[in-house]
C-alpha cells in the first residue's frame, strides 16, 4: 500500500460525510462555555492561514516555529505548514526565552507564531539576536504592541480577504499534493535531561506509519468517540494522538489547562483519553483519599466493590472472570464504581498512558474501577510509538507488543533496539549524534534496558544511563525502587541516589497537602522538613514499601525537600521527567551530607 502523507487525510476530510461533524471543542477564556468547530469550518480556516503564510513569502522547506498552548490555531498552523511543505518547529509553552531563542536560532526558523502576551514577551527578548527570523505572528487579538513594528502582526491581519480565498484554496490543494512521504513534516526538539535540545526530524512517513500502527491495534475506536486533550500538542505523544483523532473522525475537547482537567472531564465527557503516568497516579491518590474520609462501614463497602471490580477486570487481561464476580458487578457498580467513573464524565471506555512507566498497581486499580489504562512505549525519535498493550490482552507492568510495522530486539547488554518506518530521519545538523543512536543496520538504540517475554510483551527495567553500580559492584535499577516508594500517599516526588556509592539514599518531596489533611503535620514546608515526627512517618513508609528489594537496593538515608521538582525550577523536563543531573548539582551538598556519617539502620524487611 502506498504510504500517505499527513496532509492527504485533510483533503479527504473536506469531502467526507463527517465534514459537518464537530471536530474541536475549545474555550477562549476560563469560565466560559465550550465552543464547537466543525471539520468543515476547521478546514476553511486552515486554508485562510495557508493563504496568509504564502503572503509572507514562506515556501517549501522553510521552518515555522510555534509556541502556544493547545488551541484550534495550533492545529491550523500545522496543517497549513504541511500543505505548504514547510517544517513546523513546535515548542513547549513552558520553555524560557533563552531556550526558545536557542531553538529559533538552531532551526533557522523564518517565522515564529506565539499565542499570547507571555509568549510574545519571550520573543521580544531575542528577536534582534535572530537574523533569520523575519516575522512574529501573535494568535491573541488582545495582545498589544508597544509601537508599530513591520516584523510583528496578529493572525487576523495575516489572513487575506475572503475575495482571495478561492485562488489561495486552489494553491493549497496543488501544494498539498506535492508533498512526499519522505519530506520532513516537523522538527520536535527533545527536552533532554542534560545539554542543549536536539531537533528530531520527523517525516510524513514516520508519523503516518505510527498512525497506521495505532489504527491497527485500536480498532475499537471510531468516529463515534470523543477525547479530551490536555497534554501539550508539542509533545510527540499528543501530536500523534491528534493525527489519529483527525483521521478517525473524533470530536476532540481541548482542556483549558492541566489544572482544569477534572472540570473539563465533566464538560466534555470523553470516551477515550491519553495521559502520562503522573496524571493517573494523582487521580488514583485522590480516589484513595476520598475512600479514607469515609466512615469504616462505607470503607468496607468501597473495598468490597473494588475487589469485585478487580475480579471483573481480569477480562482486560484476557483471563477468566469468576461467575460470582459477574453476578455481583451490577451491585458494586451501583454502590461505588459508577460514582468513580462519573468523575471522568461517565463515558470513558479506556485510557492510554505513555511517556514514562505506569506503575502496575495503578493500572490494576483503574481496571478494577472499570477504567482500563492501555500502556504504550515510545520516544520522540520514533514518532513516538514503539509498542502498545492490546485492549483485550493487557499485561500489567509491560508496555505491550511492538506495533505491527515496528521491529524490536534486545541487544547483548540488555538495551532495547527498534527499527521501522517510524524511526526519525535524524537529528538536525548533528549527523554524528544521529550515527550514535541509529546504527548501520537501521536499529535505533533507545537507551532503555528491558526484556521481551515469550509472548512478545516488552518489559522496561530502566534507562541504560540511569543504571547505578554501587561501590560494592552491585547493579541497581532506580526506576522500580522509585516507583514502589512513590506509592506512598505521603510522598509526592523522590529521586534515588546510589551510583558509585556504598549505599542508596534519596531526595524526597513530601505531599504536604495530604499530610495536613491527615492531621500529621501542619505549617510551612520549610519548617516541616526538619521535624522528627515527619521523618518517622516517611521512614515508616520506606520500611513498608521496600520489603521486596534486596538490602543493597533499599534507601538507608534520606533528606526531605520543601520545594517540589518542577518545570519552572528546571528540575523537570516539559514531559515531567526528573533532570537527574540538575537535581544532583542543585542538592550536591545535601547529598554529600548523607554519606558523611554512618548510615542509620536500614529499613527492616
């Protein structure tokens, strides 16, 4: 079958029976009602944006940088770029002005599109330092210019008069049909935990092959489905999802922000949704806090209903469900499980999790609620999907089987290697690093360590570069240990320390809100972290959660931190991964202090 380009489905959708269906639901301001935009309206407005880009002199091969929150115009800019043959360079809205400047300069972008005052303010700091940058387009009409500047204009001024639209639409179709599968569609800069970000060049073939692979493994989804999108569209995972939704004919609600997801779920009432593990962990923690506020009798009912749901959840694993559980399920639903599902809008059939490892316990818990989470695996360099759990045969603790059009194998040192049409064209301007990650036979070295079971399911044990070797020569994988400890309701974040050390220690950020709710500790975080009673609580949690680990893998000493790891303080990447080196450098003195005295007695087994 001939590989399609990413713009072909756009041309098809304009003429399809779904043209008048609602495509996007969005808000312009917090508190207002959701607005609807049909596929036909979206396509028309995209053609207008295309006409505006042409009027600026942009042409095939040019780079268009985009830094914006999720909104309809984000997608219009992308499809217009695809039709034009330009390369989109999307960026996370949380990036600093310095980081944006680096990407603009490195990519050689001629146009920068920004969403609002905040993002425009970043552009003002470096515009004069980027000679290749010819224009800045602002999406928000309310953003005011201090003085007229021919390099700066608003999107509504970019669009040509409607009288010109017919001719420009003809150009749109003609240009779109010139696209080839191996043309570069976009460059996503990896956030990276160290050093400058790298531009990952993804072709139409790369991304479309991923869409095709997902379509094959998720046949349960159709144009009848609705999704709520809350991850940034610059995230490779959500970018893939949006093309999947468009080609499937979904209705997609755009969340206002991460903080409003709980409310937006009730407004959009999705049937399907993507997310990252931390999102599901937080939802699970809130549900369990709700359970603990119930009187003892109702807690017993809650636990009974969840146990029934867990038995019925075996069906998601392709296993036999006991007859008794089937009979009792309607009662469990009525008493407890329906109320939990109602918090997600009451229509979710399943979720997908990606970007990091999902704790198996969280997966099983959601399945017992009747909200199964399908875990997948990938990386930006693979467009990004490599594998996914099939909906009817989930295996907790794994990332499923490789997509049908993707190969996976394990190298002699345990590293996961992958090959297929989804693998990037390379890193922009750094061919030496491209050769380091993609070998002569086309295998991409993921940097992850794992195993493949006899049934083809992939289990990831850690990042290759994150594996510790203790001073005693023991190999330690921090991810499983961190995942286990983060099950504690009193621990919000933690990072294991132990490479080339005689024993393991940890930096721990307590969940101060839960501690206050439970009456364990109150006051400001700076004063709480030094309190001995709080340290005893955390030590007790470590003793409880580390029993299954070998003595050399257990945390023996720890320090409590008053400040969480965040994107803003540069200790998290935009995809919410801890920047280990940054954290180690920031807390170097505290870490060293954990090894300057004799360790406390290790947690009991």
